[in-house]
């Protein structure tokens, strides 16, 4: 597990904003992944009313959840580009709005690796989740510690993610699917993956195995 330290908060925001603008039109969430999560919500969480998605760039997943669930879903993005997309607010996902507390049916994010303090961040998210709610957190090989570069400031293995999540909470299930990536990768990313994972790493860049941790409060939880 590795955590990149920033000189100060402004430096962190600058790094996140720069990466957001560079990758604004790239979508990291996948159709199969969101479909699986929606099916899980419908099976285990009848009549959800409100969801949050954190670190959403252009908000593709926000619109997808809205379409499939037919409920209000709000996205957060630290960059000012948020104002250009419907259903997204400019917001640091380490912070909590008062009306979110214990009032969110589900939270989805593939951006925990952008947190400067993932344990604190998880606690902030989970205090928003209802006692019956779930937090869906994505992990792929690209969330590992070998892929830290500026904005992706937290890197951890699959096992280390599990350890982090089960420190205070319970993993109810782990969803998974394989997808063929359509986006192109920079030569910097290719060489980095070659150095760390060899040819097998390059193959995984084209076929990505997505895991989604389904996190819930422990039975003893009481808001």
C-alpha cells in the first residue's frame, strides 16, 4: 500500500483538477459493471430513493444509474468542470453535506485511489450511507500501488483494499466482470506497465477485470 503525500491541500486540488481536465472525456465506469450494481441494488435494497457517485469527471455513471434505477442520483467532482454536466456538483468527496448524513441508499465510486486519506474518506462516505444502504467501491489492477502518478495518489492491492474496508465495515459481496477497454493508453502508461507487470500487464490493459466491493455497516451499527 502506498499513499502519495502532497505539500498542502491546494497542491492536491491542483493535481486532481489537472488530471480531470486531461481525461475529462474518458469513462472509467463500464456498462456491465453498472448493470451488475443496479441488479444488486434491486435485489437487496428495495425502493431506493437517493444515490451518490463520487469523483465522476463527466458524470457518465450518474446518468446511467438514473436511467436504470429511475431515482435521483448526484455526482461529485472536485474540478470546476462539474458545472458543465447535469447532476454533478463541484465538491471534494472527503467532505459531507449535512443532508447526506444517514440518508443515502447507495454510494458508487471508482476513485478512492484519488483520496489523500482513504481511511478517513471511507468513513465520510459510510456515515452518509443508511443502515440498510451499501457502498460500491471499484478495484482493478490500475488501483495498485504501481500506478500512482500525480492524481492517483493512493495505491493498494486487492487484499489491501479488503483489509481497509473490513477494518470498520463489512464486505457483503464482491461483484466482478471482464471488459475490453476502448480507450487508448499513453506510451508512458505502457512503459510503466511493462516495467512493473511485464507482458502480462500489457494484456490486462486491454482486458480489464473489474471488481466491486459491496460494503455495508456491521449489524451493530446505529447512527
